[in-house]
C-alpha cells in the first residue's frame, strides 16, 4: 500500500499555510489561503477543511490518504483539550479548534502553539536536526519560542512554557509589551522592537551617517535598512544592534544556563540578517553563559523559514498517531 501523508497547517494572522508531507518529512504539496477573521474567525475550521479537500481532489487522492492533521495556532493552546485559549489577532477565545476541524474533516487532529510547532519542525528537518535539547526562538513581528527537552516540548503547568519573548530584560524603563508587562524581550528583539529602538536612537543620536540621513528624509526605518547599515559600519546602526544582541544574548544565555541545550535555533524575519545578527549575538551570549553550557551549545540560524510550522505540525500528528499506535501494537503483542 502507498505510504500515507501527513497534513501540516500553520495558522497566522494574515495567511494559513498548509502542506501535505511525507512520513519522512518531505513536502509533497504546499499552499496557503487567507485567514478569514470575519465573525471572530469562526469560518477558519471550514476554510481549512475545504482547502484540504480541494488539494486532495487535485492530486486525485481520497481522504484515506491522510493520517491526520497537525496544526500550529497562535496564542496559548490547551493541547489536551485542543482549544485555543486566546488569539487576539484572530478573535478566538476558548475556541475548540481541534473538535471543529475533526468534525469538518473526519480526520484525527492535533493542535499546538505555533511557535512550538515551528520548533518541532526545526528539530525534525531543519537547523536543529539531531538535537534533542533545543531552544528555538522566532524573531518576527513578535518573539516566539519553543523549548524541547529530551525530544519533547515543554508545555509547563498551563500551556505557557517556552514564552521566551516575555522574558523581562534588565532595561528598567522598558516599553510596554502587549502582555501587560514592561521590558519584555519582544519589545526589543522583534522586528517591531528593533524599529522602535532605532527610531529612539535616530531621534537622539548626534552621529551622522547614511541611516540617519535616510531617516531624516523619510521618517521611516526598517530592520533590513538597519542591518544593511551595520555591514557598512554605520555607527548608529551598530549601536542599535548592540543593544538588541545584548538583551537577546542575556536572555538566551540565562535560559541556556538552566537548560543546557545542544542547539539554539534563531528564526523569523529578523534572522534573515544571518551573520550580521549571529556574530554579535554569539559574543554577547558567551559573556553571560556558564562556561560548561557555552561549550555544549551551538547558536544557528533556522533553515526551514516559513515551512517550519507545517513540517512541525506534520511531525506532531505523526508522533501522536503513528508512533502511539505502534506502541499500542507492541503492548498488545507482548501481552499475548
Ligand atoms: Zn510581554
């Protein structure tokens, strides 16, 4: 019999990414649909089900071809209940995502937090490949995180494990974060945070340079402009990225001091800066990391980009269903 496929889904505020994935983690087909936020996102489960049906039909496959669906969704997720507790940007509150999609598709569904799902994707097929003790941080519009210990995600007591973006920095006059606290890492190391820091720095700095000149004219600055200016040794840009990598290195080193990971994977749009970010970050990390911890860990840029979430979703459903059923079979045969 042909090998069955896994479906991976990654729900974002603007688009929903979907893919059919082989059991070895290869992408067979991937596509995306817009996130329909009308009526507090209530149409999303049926949009996902219809889209999966359509793509199976185009590939001349029946629903039996799929083992199940693994979904990464924003917000704190109750993994056992399959519900999304709050996803402000979509409008969900205690939203029974797993049950609604199961009802629409008649397939088994696993639901996980989106940053956790991306971390699992990187562990399986990306930059974390082979590492069972892994910290994954996504520097995008916000800062997401996933922590894997002994190959398993850390969910914590009530699903908020791995919220690296809300580690509070030592900047006392920190900016207010959307979680309600001040000085969260997200307010400094996300794309939005970097731009905020840059605006503050550009408004106050006496330096002259290309970045400052461009900002004077347009009053706009982007993350890419800042990293490009660092490469050209622009003093203001270097000072901005020094602040970012200081706080990021401080938070990651202290996290590593507690967890002793093998790898720290840095993903999200900001990580496109690659070495311009990674080299100063490694320096900052080294000064705060416990020597034994620093020896055991490698800081790397994520490899899967936007595919991490769908690949992670596929792994989660494979793990939950195939490996579990294999376990049951072993148990049955042993008892016979
Ligand atoms: Zn926060």
